[in-house]
C-alpha cells in the first residue's frame, strides 16, 4: 500500500490543477451536481443552499453545522474549491460520523482538514479525540488566497493523508493509530458566528487496491 500510494500521489498531484477544473474519466466522479444538494445531508440548523452552481453555507444559530455525503468512503483523492466570505473557521471531514447532538450543534467524529483564512488551512485535526495531528502554518499562509477561490486536494489511503492547497503541499502525515477507516465526507461550518463560505467543483476518485 505504501509504495502504491507514493506512486499514485506522484501521478495525480503532478497533474496539477487542470484535472480539478473538469476531471473526466479516470474514475473521477462529481459529489455535487451543481443544481441541488442531492446526495448530501444537512446536520444541524445552519444554512446550506445552492446558488449559481455553488454550495453556500452561512451561520444561522452560531453553532456547528455539517453537510455530509449520504455515502461512505474509505481511500480516495478528493478535490474541492472553496472561497471564504467571512473570517470564520471551516473544514472538510474525512471518514467521519455524526454521533449525536451537543451543546454547540451536531457532534462529529473523524479526521478534519482545516480551512482557516488566517492559518492552518490544509492542516489535519481529529475531532472528538486527539486534536491536532499535523500543521504547516507558514505554507498554509503562503498558499491561501484571501477573498478568492482556493483549490484543496486531499489524498487518504490507509493511515496516510496528504494535503495540498493551490498546488502547494501542506502536510504529509501517517496516523499511528487511526480510529476509523471509512465514513462520510463532510463540509463544516464552525460555531461562533460570522461564517460564510462557497464550495464548488467537488470531485472524488476512489483508490483501487
């Protein structure tokens, strides 16, 4: 698996952002149809809607909100574009699961790839358990485009997670003790208010073993 993932990561990441514009064939599938939220589930009371081919999310009750896939996934490459309108905190969850309702909205466990306009975008955090795994603030700040569309690439296979932001590698992490090997993919609005984010061009490619 390790040798395969290294070769696979080299091939897909060397292809650059052109694949993320309109990946066709090669096992790429869109997770968002550009029209509605078919295939997704809203967890919580925050606002999620579709407009002009984008998923928009905005704080309503200043609690956590998650838009999660109806399907579960294991090992994959994920590409997504996002643009932050507010200074809020956001994230993309991998292999996650909603486990109930807490004081601040739905409780979600799983691996989170951070999105933060100020720092740590592309860093890896485990919600509900071990907190931060890997951060690279200097590269995150250098790669992040304030007020513009950003492209986030995530590769996860077994214990190995690699993230890239606008073509710049942020972290390459091997989890010594992963809790989950499959689960839903989720888009996150953090609690605290003032958050608004746009999402589009969400594509996934399963990794064949």
